[in-house]
């Protein structure tokens, strides 16, 4: 299987969830969508879909 490099941005995930929830009639708080984004990121790591890479500062 070929390996590809993918960058996951939790801010982008949070915005996606916010927009999708709004379309469905929900009005989530900023904190709620940030939590959903973090949970989604952790899920992708747990399922070995992505690997977390820590950037050197």
C-alpha cells in the first residue's frame, strides 16, 4: 500500500462540523465544535488512519 502525506487541521475540522451542524438546525458553541474536532482527530489516530507528528519548535 502506498503511503501519502496528509495534514489534518483541527481548526478546519471544527469549522466543518460547525457548518454541517448549522445546516441541520443545531447552533453549537465554539467550545463544542472544538471538542468534536479534537475527538475526531483522536479517533483517526486510534484507528491508525493518521499518525500524530509533533513539530519541532
